[in-house]
DNA sequence: GTGGTCTAGACCACG
DNA sequence: GTGGTCTAGACCACC
C-alpha cells in the first residue's frame, strides 16, 4: 500500500492531491507495475474521503495510462505506455515553459532551477514516501 | 503593448491565462520595468473580456509585486522585489518536485527535462511574443 | 455565528467592514480556530450583500491566513501563522506612527492613548460582540 | 517649508499622503501655529502634483481645523481647537479599537504595541522630517 | 451543498 | 481619464 496521508492541504482539490500522491509513489518505485492498486472502497476508507472522490482518482489514473482495471477482479498499476512523440514534446514545452516564466519573474536563475530539479529527482529515490 | 490572445483555452481561468501572458512578456523583456501597463478598460477591450476580469488580472499582478499603480494616472511594470529566501526555497522545491514526479510517470528522463528547460529559457529571449 | 451587521457605514468598502467584523470576532474569541466560517451563500443572505462581495471577504481572510478552505466541504477559522519578524516590525512602526501623528494633531496625549488602548483590549475580552 | 517628498507610495491616494506629511510636520513641531502654509500653486509646483490634488489637501486640513485661510492673503497653520469631548472619545475608541483587533489577529501582544507607540512619539520629537 | 469564475453594467473617488 | 467597488445573475468543478 502506498503511504497516503489523511490530511490534505487546503486550496487544492482533494482528488488532485491523491492523484499526485499515487504518481509520486509510482515514480519513486514504491508502487511498481503489476502491484495491486486499492479499490475505490478501500481508498475511500483509508483516506477518509468521499467515494466519489476516490472514484475520480482511479478514473484519472486510468485515463493517464497508469492503472489497468480488470473489472470485478482488481486494479493494477501499469507501466505507462511510451507517450507519442508529439504529445511528449507538447508536454515538455508547456511545463518547462511555464516553469521558466514563473522562475524568471521571481528572479530565479536557470542554474538554481537545474540544481533543484536534480535534487528533486534524487529525493524521489532516497525518500520514496512523503 | 504585449501580444495578448483574444482566444482562451478552456479549463484554465481566463484571468490566469492573461496573468501568465503578462508574466511571459515581462520575463522575456517585452515589457520592462517602468513600461506602462494597459489600463483595465484598455485590456478589457483588447482582449474582449469583462472589465472585472481585467481588473482581477491587474490586482493579481500587483499582489505579486509585478505592477505598481499610480492611482488615477497609470499602471507601471515593476521589477519584482527579491523573494524571501525561505519562500524561494519552498517555491523551488514545490515546483521542481511536481515536475520531477510528472516527468517520471511519463517516462521522461532528467536529461530531457534539463535540455528542454534550457530551450525554454532560450526561447524566452529569442521569441518574446507568444 | 458571528454578530454581523446588516447596515454598513458609507465611505468604507462593504467587504472591508465585513472583514473587520470577522477579525474582531476572531480577536475576541467569539470565533475560535477550528470553528466553521459561514459559507459565501450564507454570508450573502445573512448580510444581504451580493455573493461576489461575500466571496471577496472570504478570499481576503484566506489571503491573510485567517481562514482555511476545505474545498466543497467547509471553511474553517484558522490560527494565523506567526508573522515574519521584519513584516511585523514594519506593520508596528507604520500603524503606531500613523496613530501618534493623528493623536498629536488632535491634542491627545500619549497617556490617553495608552489608557484607551488597554481599554480596547479589555473590551475585546469582555464584550466580544459589537 | 516642510520637507515634502516628490515621490509617493503607490496604492494610497496622493492627497492623503500629503495631508499626512503635513500633519506629521505639525505634530513634530516642524510647522508651528502661525507659520505660513504653502499656497495651492506653490504646493502643486513643489510636489509636482495636480493643482486639484493640492487644493484637496488644503481643504482637508482646513476641515480638520489645522489651517486657517485669510482669503487672498495667506494660509496659516493653526493650533487645532480642542476637540469636543464626545468626538474625542469616539475617535479614541475607533482608532484604538481597530488597532487592537488588527494586532490581535497578527498575534501581537499589547505590550509590544505600547512599546512601539512610545517609540513612535519619541521619533516624532527626535526625527521631525521624514 | 461548497467555492470560484465570468459577464453585464452602474457608481464612486482620484488626478 | 484611472482603478476600485458593488449588484445581479449564470455557470462550473468539486465533494
């Protein structure tokens, strides 16, 4: 089971926070392809969230290709299929573009960003659970 | 005048899109400190948005320290004050942390991210207008 | 529920008057951290103000760290985080500086101010509702 | 002549800033009763502000009983007449009440406020010009 | 149910 | 002319 909080930061939608936590667990190797993913009912109890919210989390992760549902049986973590090259480029440009602009308006230098980005990847490996 | 779209992507708040466009103009040097910023009414006409929405854009940018209002006269682009060191660190960790996770779940390597990040900064200088 | 007026003084923005009333309720202990804060719609009905105005009140108090929104569920009073030392000093100097000048031009002595200030703090405890 | 800036803080109405500067000059003894107060034309030139704004400053100070106009001749600083006892009480309660609430929500203790208030009065005497 | 965004249009204070 | 406030009412996403 991945280490979910029961407390959520205010201001961001709950389901997004859970989706992110799941992604982090996957990215850090805490949950691996083939691992069983909690059912909507389980998730809803564990995290004390509304079943609708839990349902949305699962749907979102399926949408992004990170979960595979074997209906009536189980839900399983899946290695995300390689993105289409064009979609990948769009995503890369979009996210780094935003980051660059936000950093620039805050007077943050590219080097600082690179350094911190490495630190973040490092932390994913060394500190898998939040 | 900065190059504003009149068409807005669905899903993201209009005022946020405009705020981002303004930030990009500032980050790229298209709008420099001391430059006059379009008035609420001008913006509202140019972008064909409601004056209240335009007002919110201005308010947000003032809040973030990027605009300075000389009441009744004009609104002027301002060099953002240096962030508090602690706030800066929080922002850096938060944004790179998210980026790292999202990249990892998409099977994107750190190197690709670094490369694209540099490209984004480069593009800010070479292609200021969207 | 905190004791809101339905009548507002002219000259000061309605939303600011409501913000102040809410702060007073918090300062006096009438509303404590963890208490539920009226929803935008409730406030709008109770005070007979436009929902947008009520919304602005909530947003302002969140901004100042006095409210916490649990999206879709409730809005809750929060213990304000301790101010940064530098910000605190700036606020103190600014507000007492103004007060000293205004008092001096009215021929009011420092002692009177001190006495009344204590009285105001006292009244916060003894007479929470306006 | 009192030491007026030509630069004004953004966000606050210009005329209010000038009125306050004048009051501070009076409170600190820099301008004393009987001293000549600059004419609208002079003020407008010295401070590089709109004559309408300068006019409003004078009007406001007359209103508050701090200036006396000898029409066509000169404008003179005047010792403010003693306030009516009831008006004084209202002003005292109002201003200390606000201060107490704002301080309380910021976690500032009464003692800090008293100390800073004394410091502000002290500074009025020792550093008359802003 | 909740907060948040957006439009439309009026009004005010300020310069 | 400027920014700011307020009202009225609609729509959306989230829980």
